[in-house]
């Protein structure tokens, strides 16, 4: 059996390194001269635009040794270490880290070009579409608490109920909060027939069961909801019942709705001096005065503003929105001069064109309206929403 050669105990385990060309015992290399301090790194142009908290800085190392597996199993923790940067996970937002992309056009020849090129050619929305998006953004203005909008007119047949309904439809289809329309016309209003009825309950039933309504699920049994998510509280067909409702009754109804809805559109009667209308006007945050494109209707609307201004409702007149309803081409009345008159008295004036679907007075299907009509009511909703911040 061959034995491995024995190593002498006097032999060094590791030989010292001797540089080539030199003899003798190894020498310690002289200490290296101190390095000059490095110049401070200049910030790149991209970093100059960032706040100080987002610039790249070295993170200090922790002197605490890492935990063993047994320590982690026993629940031993290491205190959080301070960071030089103040950045957090909340900084990763789409606005900061995603490249800006132009939104695709929704209609017109720009949309056709976008579709034909598979999205490679995107000219962006047209000026008309950008203006419409601006109106939608205004209509979505947040509401602090609840807002009540009374639609008024001293003359019947001018489209007051239609304006109440369409204003509610527009808000409900664009916003995420709850919108309800209340028929406050004591003369057997027709607002409840402009949507598909889901219940036979009316404002009279709502007031009778007021004490039992504590949740939104309870009040839904007294409203009918349209496809736009607008809810409607109907009035009774019998005018003897509705005329018996006075100022305090409508104040109770509005106070109940305010606990469950963010926006309330109120259809009123033609008599401004009636008890029901007085109760509605006292709780209204804004008003929309409606008129037809005729001389007597415009005169009645202006006299309504006179009465409100002289009877303690000057703030409602100052923030009012005037609607000239069912305007048709031609005619002897100069609608532009009517619009100019109310522009000097109200915060905004909107002209709504005549639409055959609304003129029928039946259940309203928003999808059947003409594009110009839908755009006009979007302008009305945006003008009303401009007053939400006040």
C-alpha cells in the first residue's frame, strides 16, 4: 500500500508572496496615499425637474445583522431603518410614470381614420368633441351634501316639466351619485308619466309613511327609476289631494329626500304665490326659469324674477339659469334679443331646440333625442353645476 509523502511540521502552511526580481523577506506595501474627494455629481436635466424627494440618493446601510430563521419564527423583528429618500409606493401614479397618450376620437372623420389605420394614426378629438368633454366635466362637479334645483315658470305649457325631467336625466346619466325628480305641481302634475312607472306610490304615500323610511332601500319603494338612473316621485292624479298639500308638506318631502339623494330637481306649479311653491322656493338652492320663444312667455319669466327679487330671493335670481325652450328655425320673435335680456339678469342662458320626441309628452327615451337637443341639455346641466361650488 503506497503511503502519501509526509509533510514536515516545520514547513510553512502558506508561503509569502515575493515580487519578481526581489529577494529577501516580504515587505509590507506602503499605505496608499489618500484619495482626493470626488467632485459632487451634477444632477441630470431629468432630475432637475423632479422634486428633491424623488432624486436618486444612496440608501444608508443598516448595521443590524440579518435575523436568522429561528429568530423570525420566534417573532423577533428589526426596527425600521430611516431612508434618505422620502419616496413611497404612492408615488407610482399613471400621471407620473405613463407616457401621455392622446385619447382616441369618438366620432367624425378622425374616428374613421383612427379605425382604418388600426390606431396608428391618432389625430385626437376634434375641437367640438373637446368642448363637449369640457361640458361633461362641468356637469360632474362634486356636490357638497345635497343640492335642490327648482324649475319654475308662471306660464304653463312652456316645457317646465320637460326641463325638470331632462335636467335630471342628464345629471343621472353622467354622475355617480343619486338623482331624484320630485313632482311639486299641486295641479295634478304629469312628471310621473314621463318615465315607466315602477310603483303606484305618490308623494302622498311618501309623506304618510315618512316615519318608516330610514334607509335608501325603504324610499326606493316610492320612486320609479329610468334607464338613466334618474328616480321620480310622482304626484297624485286627483288635484283635490295635491292641492291639500301645503308648504309644510313639501318641506317635509324635500327634507326626507335630502337624506338619501345628492341632487333633487323640483317641478313646480305655475302659481308662485301658492303655498306649495313657497315651501319649495324656501328650500331650493338654485332655480331654473323656463320660457318658450314667445313674447308673453318671456315677459312672464322676467316678471317671475322681479317677484323673487322683491320677496327675499335675490340670491336665487343672481344664480339662476334661464332656459329658452323649444326654439325652432324662423319665426317672428327675435330669440337672440330675449337671450340678451336674460343674460343681464341671470348667471347663464341656454337655448334648447324643439324636438319631436319631447313634444309628444310621453315616456322619454333619451336615446331618441336629436344630438342637438342632447347637447343643449348638457349645456343646461353644466350651467347649473357651475353653481354647486357656491
